[in-house]
C-alpha cells in the first residue's frame, strides 16, 4: 500500500478568538481604576485630535441611558450586522447628528458656575520637619546649634526616630559629640514629646519626663522589662521588682497610653490620594438604588470642527482616510467607556442584590460570594467580573468599600447558608469587646460561642482570624 504525497486546496470552517486592537483596548479600559482611566484618556486626547473632553451632558445618568437604550433597540439591531465594517462617517454624521447620548456635543454652560472638586477642599498639612524647624528657630540663637539641629531634624524618619548616630553626625558636621548631645537634648524638649529618640525605650522615657511622671520604678520597667510588658507577663515583673501586680498593672496602663511613634501624627511627604467612588448605592424605602458615579469617568465627545472638516475632505483621499480612522478610534473609545460603566453597573447591582442583608444590618451579615456566582447572574465571564471590580469603590450608607470587599470565602452555617469570613471576624471582635478583662475568652471558648450562633469552625481558624485583626491572645489580654 502506497501513500500519496501532495498538496490539495481545501475549505474548512474553524472557530477561534481573535484579539483585535479594539478588543484589547476595551479590556484594558474595563480593568482601569478611576485614576488610570483618567490618565489613559489624557493620552488619547493628546494623540487623537478628533477627541474633546467636556462637561457631562444633561440627563447623562444611568436611568436616562437605560431609557435611551430602549428607544434605540431597533436601530442597534440593524447596526450589529455592520459592526465590523467601516463606517461612512460623512453619511453617519449627516443622518444621526449625534443623537447617541454617549457622544453628544458639548452644550453651553455658564462660565461662572464652578464644578466642585477635591482640590477646593484640601488643606495644607504641616510635616514633622517643618514643625520641628519652627521650634528650632526659637530654641537657640547660636547659628552653629541651629545648623546641627537642622541636620538632626532632617535625619529623622517619618516616626520621629533618629536614623544616624551621634558619632556619624559629628563626622559629617565636624562638631564635637558633646555639643551634638546638647542640641539633641534641646530637640528632646520639642513637641511632640519623644521626638529625636534613638529607640523605643528612650522615646517612652522622654514622654514620661515631659509629663513629670518619671520615677525609678517607671524607669526600671521601661529599661528592663519592656518585653515582659508587651507579653503581659505582669506577674514576672511584680516578682522581679517586689511590687504588687495591681501597681504593675496601673504602671502598664500609663506606659501603654504613650505614643510609640510620635512623628506619625504629622503629614508625610508622600502624595495624598483620595478615593473617588465609582458607584453610589442609596437606600430608597426598602430597596437599594445603584447609580454609576458619572463624575468619576471622563466625558468625551467628537469635535464639531473635524466633523465639518471631514465633509470638506472629499477631494483629499489621504485626509479623508486619516479623519475616518481617527473618528473610528474616537467613537470606539467613547463606546468602550460607556460599556465599562454599564458592566460595572450590572456587576454592582448583582452584588447589592446578593448582599442586601449586609446593607440592612451590617458587616456581621456579609455572605460568602464568588466571582462565578456574579458571572452567572450577570451573564458574563468570571474574568470580566474580576476586571470590573479591580480597584473600583462603592459608596453606600454603610460607608465606602472596595467592591472586592464583598467577595470572600467562608464557612457554611447550620442552615446551609454561606457565612463570610469577614462576618465571623465581626462576631469574634464582638466577643472580645464584651468579655471580662480579668477573665478573657480563650480561642476554644470562642469556638463554642460561635457554634451557638450556627458557625462551626476550628480553634485554629479562630486563632487565624484573631491574628488577622491584631487581637492578642487571651493570656496577653488579661488584666490583673
């Protein structure tokens, strides 16, 4: 039997996903958070002269868009057939005249009317170096002392601690170490108390001295028993110092009231970032209304100048092709942004529907929720749900939350319902807050108490959740 080798022409049909540049752009836009989307739009405004940014058009809300979409169902159905074909923009602009709300032309707005922005409400915060420099200029009249003091202040970290030794400062400035110690003692008298300390012990001692409460007993506890104090081993301190445990407890309360990081109350030199919610959830009667925050997304439109120019470009084929490409790109960007808003709206609406008990009663009623559940509810892929909630925030009567907050694992309750890990943490915190400080609940006690509430979890899981909330163990929470 021989095998024939050769070439044949055959026709076959195959299905495959082709990632066009437009599709890639739409996926990126969906994943962008508010700041990233704004930066991306600014880049597009620079590269595409057809695009313009303006104020939002009247009635550009979610409800209005839904009404508009209902009225355009017949038109959109016919347009879907020609979705991949090139658009004849001369005819399109002539016939439609921008009746689509997504890229309606800018309308006149009174220039005296100013939109509110966060920049109008931000204030200037004083940093720690500025606060200390202000005190330094009144502390000493000697120029040499001020120069050394300025060098010390500039070497402090954001918590107010020294990052250089006296020896290192002496080598750099050429000032004797005893003079540097004198300047450092002056800085130790500055506000906030404890600033300029070399370690935690010195920071606490400076604050006790400021308050006029530094005794030999306090100094011994801070210098020799700080680790025991942190571990709540008050009995060991009492035995070592020969002081009743009750007095050690009172001293521990005073020491724990001090500020271990005196510089953190001042503004850092990093930029302050404000959260702009992408979605607003408002309660109306017994229901919740979801609204996309239009102020968080840029409002784009097609320039009317280039609309006229396209009509005059019939004689120049190169210009006509360039403008058509730019117009296609502009409208695709506008539609992608509009689709992003619609997808986020659909996802959040499904989340709010599923987590209604949370919005009604609080964090203890947060249910387990997965991307798959919302994807099936909305009718989209899990990856699309993931991109639509990435870096997005929701403002509700309960506060501002990252949308990812509502997606969490957990355990099954005695009724078969899913109980979120965040809900369990709320119950644990409630148990700790209401316990007797002299006899705190152990992790095993919490297991039994949670079981009475229909939550069956292990002691190890309780310890894990407690550690994640920075709640100490029962031995360290005990008071004498």
